[in-house]
C-alpha cells in the first residue's frame, strides 16, 4: 500500500510523519462524463517572506476550464484568497490581506492548468489552502500546505572572560521564521551543550535566538555557532578562536598604553594646528579686506545635500519599463501601485515580476541628483540600478545583482538593501529623499531632505550605464496609496552667491 508524507506544524517547527494512504488510481477510469479530479502541489509550497509564491492546480483528465469557477481559499470556503468566475477575476469577497497581492495565471486554462501568484509574501500567508473547481454539473478540490519562511541575519558571538577558569560565549541572531535550530560545535565538529538558550518572537513576527556556552580557558581551539533554517536547510555560522581571545587579553595593557600615547600626540598636533589656523585666518581676513570686491558676501562651505543639489537632474519615469500593476502619471513624474494587472505590450524592457519602474535617464559619467517625495508612505524603495539588469522572472535586489537602493519596509525599518540588509537609524522620518550619484567617485548617497541630513552612502566601481529606480510598494488596503513623486526644480533652495547693492 502506498505511503504519503503529512506535514504537521507545531510552534513554527515542521514535523514529517509517514501516513498510509489508499491511492484509488482506478477511480479516474470510472469518472462519469463531466466529472474530474483536482491535482494540487504534491509537496508543501515553500514561500519566502517578501518574495512571491505560485500555487498551481490542474484537472485530471485534462479539460477546458475557461467557463468554470476556480477558487483558492483558506481553511473554509468563506476565507477567499482569489476567485475566477464567468471568465474573469472576481475579488468582491476576497480577504482584505490578499487584496492587491494575487494574480490569476491562465495561459493553459484550456488544458485545465491554472495557477495563483501571491505577491509580497507575509508571515500570515502560511497554512492550509484549497484549490476548488466547479463546472455547471460537478465540483471538486485539492488541499495543500504553504510553508512561509525566511533566513535571518548572520549570527555574532559576544565573549565574556570574567571567570578565571571558563569563558562564556553568547551567540545571537535575529530575523528568522519559523524558529531556527542553533548548535554549538568545537573544532572537531562535535556538539557542545549550551548552558542557556532562548527563542523569542519579536514585534514583526520574526524570531530572535540567543544561546550561551562555557568553554575551558585551557582550550585554545576554534568554537562555532551555527543557526539553521529547517525548511530551507540553509545555515549561517560564525567562528571564534579561543587562542585569539587570550592573545588580545594578554596585550590589553599594551593597547591602552598605545591609545594614551596616540591621544597625547593627537592633542599636541591639534594644538599646533589650531594656533596655525588662527594665524592663517587673521592673514586671510586682512587680505580679503584689501582684495575682495565691495558688496560681495561669502557663504559657508556647502553641505553634502547642498552640494548634491548643484547637479539636479530633470528625472522622468520610463513607462516602457513599468510593471503592469503600476500606475504612471501622464507627466511621468509619479508612480503608485494598483490592484489591476494592466494589459500592456510584452517587452524585454518591462519588469514582469519585480513591481518597479526605471527612470528614462541613463548616467555613465558625471554627478547627478534628484529628489522624491515619500510623504505618508509606509513602504518604498528608491535608488539606482544598472541599465542591463534582468527584468524577467524572480530578481533579488542587491548590489551583487546591480541595484543600489534604500528602502522603508512595513516594519518601519529604514534599510540599505544589501546582502545582508543594513538597518539604519533615522531619527526623523523623511518626507523627501534625495539621491546623489557621483559616477567617477563610485558613490551613491541618500539624504533626508526633511532634516537636511545624510542617511547612507554606497561605494562601488561603476562600469555600466545606470538608471534611477522606483518601487512604490503594495497598497496595503489604501494605507500605502500615496505615489512616489519626483519633485521639480522649483522646490529647491538653489545655492549661490548673494550680492549687496549700494
């Protein structure tokens, strides 16, 4: 008798149990005319947080499903994820958390093959789903599981050397789902037993793990902390050498001595420089009184943002690159998300998966800046990317793939979108973001125009043409409905010299 696998979920941990199932293959041959079976995913669908998942279903035997009703729902039929009826999408009874995030794929519907793509996967999307088909004379469904997961930040180890005989090592990592597995191993790969371990859920629903182990000071070998995602079977680790810890501890007093001597030397140097600077300033003032034209008022050196604004560009959006979900204003100056997948011409220039749009301008030299309003938005991504980036299929946004961007996510975290992401501390939420590209210097800088402060700078060696990048984020039931708007020159306080008239 065939054996199937049942996936059980307990406290975000996955257990696989063998269950004996009677597979009634002969039933297919006994189906009456117009009857059918529904075949869903044979294994649980693995969905990554923030990415997309495709839920496929098909009819057996193969038949045209264009005039059938097709539904995907959770737990009970009323928990509607998406419905296709009367040859079109029907989202009137769709659950709020799925509105604007589902896309019905029907390229092979005449053969009974359909799929549902869910955008921007959330932690709440995990669980049991049903795929339901109904014709005028018959109905059937298939049920399957969706496993939502994400791998967190690389772990780091904190070292405490207070005890005379033992060292306490504490390993921490955050941003995991479901609960990860944490292991300690010695230099031979043998497991070490932790003295304490906690796994706590943070406000964003992701898990923070912390574990401590004690090691004898007589041991001078390497110790490793490994954190593993049990669904993806992906692990991240960090190593520490006990010998290096003691080497640092033995020379601590030498380090302090060097620091003190350096501080004294720096203090003496600063004192000399200040004296020289004062003398130089007096000479410059005397010289300016003689040489400066009457009425000319000198200005303070330009700050980073003020300097960037000297190279303002009239950036506009390129509709030919926009994902079909996006709505572009007629003046090509603003973009926002939509709930309707527009019927646009297919092109290799258009993004078909990543819901974004590029600017029309391409930069391969010089300095360029532009400013974008992000007022009243809860999620967005801005920056630049290579003109040559892939625009079809799944794309990971990071410097390694040709994207240098800054984002605000739904958790209200500002991040430099790198691998791993760099979480940034922004004291006052910006209403306007300034982007400054210095191609030859290999720098992309982001500014909080609201407070005229610097946020983050990427450093890279550019060799290809670059284009502005815009991602307005999902609508979230209208909470993120405001557009990203490229601001005109007229809002800038342009720097320049002022002249006094007699």
